[in-house]
């Protein structure tokens, strides 16, 4: 299915038929409650056009190497002190356990998902960003990238995650680690993460150059660019 066909199907309200009807939907009470609740910032908990599901849904992509022994994460670019971490070194850093909602551009939302990892803000601070650094490029397997502003990347709920639901992240969801940017559409949360690169200029990533929104705010329904 092409990106254009997908977005046209979403706009036409034919989501389930377009996507094969493979979602395990949350119960009606959960959906009603989520639509009625507000976030701390005053926005509705469930962004417009989203529906809650029960389990994190694999969304494809070309898988990277899931090996813990071969994993390396580079933090580099517009920084004074670039460095590289292996998986054992990542686990020695301060860990964060986080419960949050995540939202996919295909209109599903997973409420109260559980994650464990290291704050991206802490990883970036260790590298000593230069004043020129304004954007973060998440680098992943086989050349995949996603771009976010430095402000978005250093929010306290943005992680390099290695566990979900108290278990190691499965291969289909980006093992051994993935980015987690819960306040933006989930394609920004790059799977099979290999690098965090700081840049002085914005560099649209894999989906952005194919027509997706550059910012991807679910509450503004920033799907198509």
C-alpha cells in the first residue's frame, strides 16, 4: 500500500478495512474514559482520530541486528565530546521506568504502555552539545532516520528504551533498543537504534522525505506533510 493510499483511506474513515482489521481494540469503557481524560498540559489524553488498542502492534520495517553483544550506540555530530556505548554500558547509566501513551499515524494509540531505558537528554548532555546543535537525528539500521528538534528530543519522557512491558524489546519492535518519543507520532521513535546525531540543520528522515509531516504532533493531526 502506498503512503498516499494509506492516508486517503484514513481520511475516508476506512481504517480497519485498509489495514486488514488486525487490531486488538481496547474495550469501549477504556476508549470513553481516555476521550474524557485530560493530560497535564490540558490536551485530551486521546488525540483526535485515534482509537485505543490492547497491545503494541508491529508496524514493519527492515530489521536490524538484535544482538546485545554487537550493539553500539553512537552519540555524535554537533557535540564537543562524541562517544559510543555498548549495551552493557547503557545498562550502567541511570535507568528510567516510564508509563506513557504512544500514538501511531495509522490512528491506533496504546495507553499506559510501560518502558525502561535511559533519557535521551542525559545521553546528549554527556556529549556536550555545541551551541550550533538544534536538531536530533535518530539513526537506525539500514539507513533509517527520523528527525526531531533538540527541544523535543530532550523532553524528560524521551528515552532510548531497551524494555517494554517489563521484558526486553522484541525484534519486531526494534531490539535491542529503540527511541521512544511518546508525544509525537510513533514513526519518530526509531527502531533498531544505532545513533543519536546532533545537527545544526533539520534533516527530514525516511518517512518525512516520503511525504509525512516533519513535526508529527498527534494532537494537531500532523500526518501528511
